[in-house]
C-alpha cells in the first residue's frame, strides 16, 4: 500500500525540454529542430555525469554548465563559440523562470490533496536555482516547504540512499510504503530502490535502460497523461 508519494523535480513535475528548446532556438537557431529531443537527452546526460565535479570543487558550477551544453552540441557535430555557450545558460535560466506545471500535474496534485495523500519532493541541484523553479511552479500550494529536499542544502546527492532515508524519517513512514516518481534511472530509480522504496520510472523521454542495468522499477510511465491516469486510478492509493 502506498502511504506517501515523493516526486523528482526536473523533467518530472514539468517538461524541462521546453525551456531548454527555447534557449537553443535563441542562441543556436540553425540547430536541427528534429534533433532537439536527442540533444536534450545528451544535455541531461552530461549534466548528471559532471554534476558531482561541481559539488566536489573539481569544477566550478559555471564550468559544469558550460561543458554540459558544449559536449551535448558536439555530439551532433555542432560547434559553438564560447560566448554563445555562456549566453545559453542565461537564456536557459530566463526560460526556466517562466515554467509552469502541466495540466496533468496540477490535476494529480489536486487529487492527491483531496485524498489526503502526503506529497514531497527530492531534487538534486543548487539551492537558489531549485528554489526559483519551485517558486515558478508554485509548488507551495500543494507541498509543505519542509517536505521539499534540495540536495545541496543537505549535502547529500541522489542516488545516495541516505537522502531517501531522511525523507522517510521526515514522513514517519516505512520505506516500502513510499512511492518515488522520477525521470532519471541512475539518480531516481537506483537511488530510491536502494532505500527500499517503490519506484515508478517516468521515462517520457524514451530513454534506453543504461548498460548493465535491469528493470528494477515497479512501473514505467511514458507520458504526463499516462502518469495522471495511473495515479488517479491507482487502487493502492486507497488507504
């Protein structure tokens, strides 16, 4: 039985590809539109791959942000000048300030609130940047601030199971009664499963399973409408 639902933030509660695409079109208008999704997946790959370097101090946050877009573009034989790579982050930040929840996510929150189901968020990232997204999405309407865990504030990054253990303690619930929903297999699925949680992989970008990994998630979800359908009809939510 599910007694609480915890969400990832980026590309789970909102479609992160949309602000990304806005910034790409602004700075790199000749990049092929039909390759935008593939570029975004590579961008997220390099972001996750090199994020810990910015945490450890090996790289500055600015260098990590520069390298993730440079490397992603070069995977498509698209080479940009340094100035445009720097401007990309500013354009991306501006687009992220305009994000909003999809209709399906708002309906999910309204339903879960009506059901008195505890809702929480665990997200990796810098505190200021993640709080800006949280404010833009107006998550405080549905989620208590103390139930929103930002990795940099706790100095624990997903997939470390400790951040999930801390959330379970906060919710005062057994691990196996908590459902986690996130788009990153490595950070969300592996991390939550390592903590003994139930996990739905929100694979709306159509990613392949990472090499050497098995399908350890409880359910794979491939779209926002499907996520809404599953949550609003999930019999295990009845307590």
